[in-house]
C-alpha cells in the first residue's frame, strides 16, 4: 500500500506542475503567436494525462488476487506504461507534423522578456519534476513513473529548444522554431519508442536480473544440507509480484524429514528476504560413493569438450539398476539436440551397459 501511495502522490505532483505550465504556456503562445510554445503546452497536457493514467493503473494493479486472476493484477502497470509510451509517440508525431509545416512556412513570432522568463521557468520546472518522478519510479519499480519522468526530461529539452529559438528570433530575426521542432520531435519519438519496447519486453518476459538471481542462489546454498542450487526460474506478475522455482542438490542419504525441514527453510527465507514465493525441487547426489565421484570426473571431462555446455548438475549413478542421469545447461544459440546426442554417444562408450538420461535445461538465469 505504501508503494501505491508513493506512486499516486508523485503522479499528483506531476499533474499539478503540468497544469500550471499548460496555463502559462498557452497564454504566452497565443499572445506571442509562437506555434512552438503552443505545441509545448499541448505536450505538457499530455504529461498530465500520463500521470492520470499512472494513478488509475496503480490503483487497478493494487487490487487483491481473485479467482480469475490468482496471481494478482500487477501487470496492469505495464499496460499503463504502454499507454504512456503511446502518448509520448503521438506527441512526437504531432509535434513533427506541425514543426515541418512551420519550417516550410516560417512566421516570425513576437517574444517579450516575460515570455523568456516563463520559458526558463518551464525548463527548470520540468527538469526538477522529471528527475523527481523518475527517481521515485526507480525506487518503487514503477515503469509508468519512470516513463513519465523520462518524458518530462524530454519536455524540458523541448522547452529549452523553444527558448533558444526565441533568443535567436529576438537577436537576429531568424525563425528556427520549425527546424528545432523537427529535431526535438524526432528525439521525443525515439524516446517513446524505446519506452514502449522496454515495457513490451517486460510483458513478454525478460531474463531475471543477474544480481538478484546470484544473490538468491548464494543464499540458498548457505542453508544447511544444500550442496548446490540450480534451475532458478522467476516469473514476474508485476513490478513487485514474483514467483519462482529452484532445484537444490542434497546428499542421497538425506531423509524425507530432513528434506521437508530444508525446503521449508528455503521457501521461508526467500520470501522473507526477497519477497519471492518459491517452489523447491530436489536432486539427489551420490554422497559417499567414491566410484560415482570418479565417474563424475570422467563425465565432466567429456562434457568439457563442448564450449556450448554451460553447466552440468543433478549427477546421479544408480549402480543397482545401471542408470546414469544428469542435467545439462546449454547456450541458447547452440544446437542442443546434436550436442546432447554427441555427449550421449561418448558416454555410452564409457558405460555401454547403462541407461543414460540427459535432461536439457534452459539457461534461465545467471
């Protein structure tokens, strides 16, 4: 709840700043006859709308899980960010259209000292507002606020360009509004497109942050009885909602009671320290069998011939039933089927009477 309140409070501040700027810029734009200032005011109006979308998106995303949406509604924030990115793109396209017309048919605007003061104030206000909004967005992991903050920064650049055009017009009587408007419009469109792609990537599903996954594995391996942590998968259901699964390796002599205690400690620890709901799977490893350890070295040597193999784990030899099994993690760009078969053929020569099971794992996390 505290996170939602911070986002809403920050958005309201953004709305207030933009409404004030819209009123002043519209008045100055019509009085001076500057299309650049009028477009700048319209852009600020779009920023206010972005903040309103952020508020509604945050409120909807904070709804509790229900039967139809058991993982909650956190991804609504991503949809809000998509809308904001669309507004930024639309503002850039509209600005480019008007700026091209202005560049082809320049008209001299009438600027006054008061106009320049307002433009300077607008640049400073948008820079401070954008920096504040983006900082809060990064702190609370709100892509909508980050997008709004970035948009405010580009608004400041646009206002600064308008200020430069006004100064050039006053000093030398040259109209640069159209040309500068086109350049800034392209920058705005580029920013909007990048924000949209970043948000769409989050919706599609991106690789989990390496620093986070390494910290999780390190913490799990610190728990008594865990000999290794592998196959970490994290699923994002919003900026603050995450569930996942992890496999841990334990000695084959570990009892069911000990495994129950261990998995309970792992899930409780990860939820307390990282806020992640985790499912734990178990690998058994030959703990006292020296012959199994020797064969593991031999298998590792064979696998080491393939640079595409990132990791081997879950190694277990069942001498009684003549079974050998382990998992391989391969590079995404490798021909997994071919490498698996080559490794299988090589191991079949080493253990001709054994059934060999190789499970191919995906490189989900660092």
